[in-house]
């Protein structure tokens, strides 16, 4: 088998792997982007009705932000306590 044939097969294998990767993750990425744009548009327009799922997601997001902020404040207090 010569190197030209090996390289040709290797190119086809790499092309198939790349196509599989794009097919696997491209669709889910596109759906996430579309969903995010819809949420941003709904936030900008106050007259747009908000679905129950969107309300729940916003509630989860706000709780997550609150938890992160609480942890940050806790760490700051711990640093101040240990330093002085």
C-alpha cells in the first residue's frame, strides 16, 4: 500500500468524523441559540405573554444568581475574618 492511498483513506475518515461531530452538536447548539434569542426578545417586549416554562426558567436563573452572590459574600466575610 502506498502513502497516497493511506492519505486518501485518512482524509475520508477525518471528513466522516467531522461531519458526525457537526451533526451531533450543531443542531443542539442551534436550538439553544434560537431559544436564547426568543427569551431575549420576550424580555425586551413587555407586552409579550410569558409562558409557564419561561417563568420557571427565569425563577431558576434568579435563584442561581442569588446563590452565587450569597457564596461570594460568604467568601468575602471569611477573608475579612481571617485577615483582620
